[in-house]
C-alpha cells in the first residue's frame, strides 16, 4: 500500500555542523522509516553582487526504527537558488566511456582534472537467506560534456556485491525561470547490489576552484542577496513514500 508522509520536523540552527558554515536540517518519519537531511554552504560570507566560489555539502541518512531494511530510494529532485551559478568554462570533462567498469581509484586517476565533488554512499544489503550487511563506496562527481548546452555531471560509485561493478549516474543541470530557484536536477538512482540494496547514507561535497585569467573561479558560486541561499528537494522511494522539503543556508554580505 502506498505510504504517506506522517510527520516532518524542521530543525533550525547549526546543530553541531561545521563551524564555518550555516545549515538547515530536516528530519521526517514515514511509518517506521526515519530520514534526515542536512545541507551547508561555505563560506557564509559572500559578495552582494557578482559571485564568489562556494562549497556545498549535503548529508542524507535513511534508517528504520525496527531494524528492517529501508525502502529503496529511487529518485531525488533538487531545485537550487537563483543566486547561485555553475561555471564549467575551461574545466576538463570526463565521459561514461572513460569511466565504464572502473574502480574508484582508476576513475579518479583517469579523469582527475574533471572531479568537481566527492562523497560517500552506504547501503543495507539483504540477499535471500543471508545475513544483512552494510556496503559502502566512495562517490565521485565528474564534470561531463554539456547536454544540449546544459551543464552535466557523471556520478561514479563502485560496488563489490554480488559482483564488482561500476555504477554511473548521468546528471543534467537544467535552468528554470521564475520564482526563488534558477537550476533543477533530477537524479534517478541505479539498482544497488542487483536490487537487494537500499541506500542508508548519501554524503556529498560539491565545489572546485581553479585559476582563470589570474582570478580564482569556482564550479559552484553564489552571492548573498536576501540573507539566505535555498534548496528545495524531494526524495522519492520505490514503495511510494516521498519526502519534500526546503533547506535554507543563511549568508552574510562580505564587505
């Protein structure tokens, strides 16, 4: 039966997150499933006009209150604040062909210049007749060739069960018009462990800086216009559960 959202509690404040950044957190309970999401943007001091490089970190945790396997996370959709931007000018690109069947170490060596983010993923894997186990993989985000003029990424992970396999997820960043948001990305997650795995942790940090014309530029940049930067997202699960939410990171103008 399709689950519905029973309770969502938004928790404001730093809550022990990075001292150099500001964050907003969301915690939700859907029957026996507990989901928490945090986000932080650093540095909090940003220009009022133009853009300064920023680093974006997000952490999503999924568990159950009774120890059973969580529902499978199947899709994430995020909309990003219009006061931020993505800059790929002069940045190397990597392709799915270069990353096919590569381990994390090989992928990062093969396309080192195209790395724009890293992270960690964990999953609860339960094969029939076997004890539950937790598997993990580093996550790597590579700048990819533009998709019809739009910035794109390839997310890379590597699993060892039931057989060694590279997991590649292409991501296209779309421009949206009107309202608070300027960019949108939809992420459709691949099967984990041949469909027997359910994600329990997704931690990612996005942001890269390099020199261009003697100036430091960033893959992700932003300016502070109204005292905050905002991200809207929806997590969708294979059983019909879903969690919509808005994460806001306060910012201050760097005089």
